[in-house]
C-alpha cells in the first residue's frame, strides 16, 4: 500500500514538472517577435503605458525592452515620448526607474547586444540584467 502511494505521488510530481516546463515563459520568443508587426505592437504598448494600473505599466515596459533587445531597429516616436514622460513624471519611483532604463535601451540598443540573446524569467530579471549592463558601461566610460 505504501509503495503504491509512493509511486502515485512520484507520478503526480513528474506530471506537474512536465506541465510546468511546457508552459510558455513570461516573454515571447525571438521567433514570435519575427512573426509579429512589432511597430504596431510597440505603439499598442504605448497605450498600456498610459494606464492607471502600475502593474500594466511595468509589464508593458518589460515587454517593450524585450522587443527592443530582440529588434534594435524597432522605432515608434510616440513610444519614445511616453517613455521620456514616464521617466520624469511616473506615479511611482519604480515606474520612473524602469521607464528611464527602457528609454536608455531605446536610445542606445547597441550597448545591450549581449543581453539580447539571454532568456529572462520575468520583468525583474530583465531590468536587473539591463541595469547591470548600464552600470558597467557607465563605470567603464567614466574616464573618457
């Protein structure tokens, strides 16, 4: 009886692990980005940046940064304006900080070529990695 319970429990754990590993990540893959009209998507995310919901804004910032890392030539003038506005007048320090980072990614995507190939678990992981690159870049260029 104990053996049957152990086998059943192990089967349930394996099923849960396999199901979890099959779930898509927080961000779309490069292949999905290549199949999408990113200019249109970026401009639609601009509407999300005007939301009153901080979670929506921060999620949109994360996805926009991920898109720009995948496709550095991505342009959307309205988006740039909104990022700059959020960086200055966002409702929380977190929104202002993330908008500033996003703005820098959109202004200088060439700084982040190493980060474009990485996979990120979530927006926090993405922003931490990008912020670290910015810090290393600023420190290394300090004497120039």
